[in-house]
């Protein structure tokens, strides 16, 4: 699925809508260039989960945990693990915990990721000059996430009837 947003606020509202469907042990992978909006998207997810804490990128901490909402949010930024991977960090404790794991730069811990997940790739559209617009590509890997994606499409149609989106099978 490919979604085009017009500004950062809409990107956050899309994430907030997705948060309605999230369940304990869900894993969301966020890919995109530096500064493209991965943490912005996570802020929307947190708001949708009822977390009112200031969300910041866990670049230096690797993991920020938020426990205020309807379930915990584990926000991981594994950029610094490019050379080492995450095998010594006990990541499965987050993936199998009571919350949602959101992982920025997942390509650096591929061997440590669960077999099923929701991949979200955030891009700056090349055909638009406005720097606040984003293309958000979603790829559901596994039955659970395909079912969530179908529910998400229905929510999008209801909540954002004028939003531009399309189905894609592989956002790379």
C-alpha cells in the first residue's frame, strides 16, 4: 500500500490511525533516509496508543520505552548497530513483550528480526517540491499484518476519504 501525505501533521494522523489496530507483540519496521520522518511517524503511533510523553529518537540510547498508553511502545533506533548487529541486545524481549516494537533502520539487524512484521518505508516524493510531503509505503509480511492492512485500508477510506493511496505488493 502506498499513501501520499501532504504534510507532517497528516503523516502523524495516518500513524495515529494505524495505532488503533496495533496489538501486543506487533513489530513495525521503519525505513527511510535520515530526516525523512521516521520519528515523526512514531510520534503519531504513540499519540494513537494514548502515550502523551515527548517522543524523541533513541539514536544514542538505542531503545526508548514508553509505558503510559493502552500498551507499551518500544522505540528502537538501531542505526549504530550497522557493524555489530543486535544479537547481544535481547531484542526478542521487546518483540515478545506486551507492547509494540517500532524499529528504525531495521536493515542493520535483519538476522535478529521476527519472521512477520509490518514494513513502512517513508520517502520524499521526487515529483513534488514541497519538502513536507511524504510517500508512505506499507508492506505486510505475514497473515496477521495482511489482516491489519486490510482493516487499515477500511479505516483510511472512512477517516481520510480524499487521501491519495494505492496498493503495492513490494515497496522494496
